[in-house]
C-alpha cells in the first residue's frame, strides 16, 4: 500500500530472519492487499473501504500497527477482523499512541500460529462518482448501441489498485437512522456536526450499505447488487461495476458499467405548448428492460448524449439530456428538441356565442361560446411519424372531436396521430366554453 502500512513491531528481525518460523518472528511486514472493495456514497462524501490480506501471527500477543499519513481516512472508523480462525483470534485493545499521530496499534491475542486472512475496513472521504451515457444509432434511427460509463474521482490521498467498485445510488435518510440509533442507546439525538453525530453517521451509513448488500444478494446471481432498498423517505440501491480497476490518487477513472447492443427504440413527437413551448419536440424512447437488452439494474442519474451514424464512417451529434434515476422496466426518454421537418399549426375556424343569461337588471351574466378548430401537422420526413398532442384548457369546457381523444387529466386532452412520410395529419375539434353564471366547474368534459 503506497501511503499507509500495517506492520508488526521490530521489522529488523523479519529482515534478518526471512525464513524463521512464526513463533521466532516478533515483527513482519504485511504483504500487499489481496483485494480491495470501495463502496462510494456521493450524497455524504462517504466511502467504505474493505481490504483483505494475509498476515502471519504467532501464538500469544501480537502488535499490529496501522498508519494513514496524508490520507482522508477516518481513524475512528478503522476496524480489524480475522476472516479465518475467528474463534482463536481476538483484538484485545486498540491504542492511539500519542507520540505517533495518524497511527494506531492493535494488540491481538492469537491461539493460532501461521498465516491467516484478515479484513481491514474504514471510512474515507474524497472519492466521488458521476454517470454518463452514450447512444449511437444506425443511419435510419431504428436501433442503437447504448453504453453507460461511471467516472470515479479520487482525492482521498490513497491509491487503490485492482479495486472492486460499488456505488450507492439514491438517497439514504441518515438523519432518521441517526435518531433511531440514538433512541436505541437511550441518548439524546446529537447536534449535527458533533463528534457523536459523526460517529453515528458512520455507523448508520455502514448499516445502510450492509442492508443494500443483503438486498442485492437476495436478488439472486442473475441480478447481483441490483435490488432497491426502501425505508421511510429513503430509496437507494447498490450498483456494482464489473471487474477490477486501479484508481490512483489525484486521478479520475472512467469505467463502462452498462451496455446494450442493437437496442430498438421509438421516436415520438410531442406537442405540449404548456410544457415544451410552441413547437413540436422529438423524443427517443426505450425502456430499461430485457426487451431492450437492459433491465439488470435501475440506471443512476446521468447525461445521455445521442449520436447517429452518418453512413460515411462518421457520427452526427443528435442531442443530449440529463436523465434522472430510471427504475427497472421504466421508460428512458430523451428530449432532442424541436425538429424543423415537423410543423404544427392550429387554426381557429369559427366562433359563436349563445345561451345568454341575464341578471335582474337586464345585463348579461352568463353565456356559452362555441369555437371550431382545425389543427394540421406537416411531416416533411421520409418515413412516418407518431405525433402525440396534449392541450390544456382553463374553464368549464365541453370538448368534441371526430378523432379519438382522451383526458390526460381534468383539464388536459390528449390525442395521438400517425402521419405518413411527406404527408400531413388533420385534427378537427370543437369546444364549448361556459362563461359567467353558466360556468359550473373548472374541467374539460369529453362529448
């Protein structure tokens, strides 16, 4: 390990007697890590590190030194535990020697002599991650090669070689967990930022990580580390990056985490003036499921960039959008903005007022107004399109159209048109709006 080491005291004997048996050696240098696992939680800048390595113990007392110079390791979180011969090895005490800052010594009593596998775990800061996605479509925009990449940033002060990387995706309600731990111990909830609060925060995070790991194991080997944990206001899951990666201090490392080849997707045009503005916008839509060669895990937040193969060994940039957490089987929708080859026009054809009501002074205090509209969608593309239109109306509205129409909500109507290549679609409709005393409620009623 580059910046800290675990040692037995009196290294000189280990150098002088490299072939001595364990009972004759008071001090040996531990070998390099066998494995290292990083579980990174962005929301609180917390990373749980678990290292395994093999050490040689003698029967009786052993002293083990751990140092963390120039790193962001939290010394109060460092733990040592044997993974073999657990009933014969005991950590008798943990000592922080005053003359050696950023050091601790474990006093270990062993009834076993020889080599044993151990785990050292601790929390550190300075490791964060972000996700981005790239989709490359074929020239006809019918299928895509979709990939997701995780970039891990390391400013922790420590190099991590051949690390297995796991990400905690979502939000853990650590405030609620800290309060629960405090109640169990019969103590007041600590003030944020206090030493006790930091201690309980680490313990709560470690328990949450363990729960996410158990949920992942329960999901089965085909969907390892993919199950979602839901508790209170929390919802999070563990996302595992396949393989091992070396993540050096001061560097960032980009790793492929998701891939789907030849995934089919659909193109949908949407007209929603209240949401996207006065022009139709184009969406690429596919799902995080088996059919689209995905669905092994929810997808973390990230930016999706879409390119199209131009048929000349090059790529054309189509658009990009940040997507939020995508559950398994949920749709992935990327808004590519307005398309100049699809034009929408709404025409008001005629308006008439009728059904007048008067107050006792002869003044009009209620009436109805009928208006006929004719919407036209022009498709200048060389293949058919699907056009979805939602229109929001205020007031007491009776709505009628010869095209199939449904209510999206109590004041929004929705219809979908299929428009041929280089063709136009028509959507005539009529509304009757009730004004004044004729108005009963704020809603749209389909006729």
